[in-house]
C-alpha cells in the first residue's frame, strides 16, 4: 500500500475525528459504519493516486 500523502492524511484525520464525535454524540452505529466506509474509500483513492496534493513533490 502506498503511503498517505499530505491531503489524504488531513482527510483521514478529519473523517476519524468526525466519526468518533458523531458516534459518541448521536449514539447511532450507522454513523460509525458510514465513517468506516469513507475511510476505506479514502485508502482506495490514495492507492490509485486519485487524491492530488499541490505540496507533494512526486511526479509521475
């Protein structure tokens, strides 16, 4: 698996934070499942290079 770029790290961190807070406040496991699905999609998008970051210096 490719390492997360800067934007993917930011998006992942925000998604985890909102998932934990939302699940704790709302007490709905559907919110937790949606957060897990979102993280899976972020990882897949990062693997295929779909998350672009202007600060990344890697050129293909």
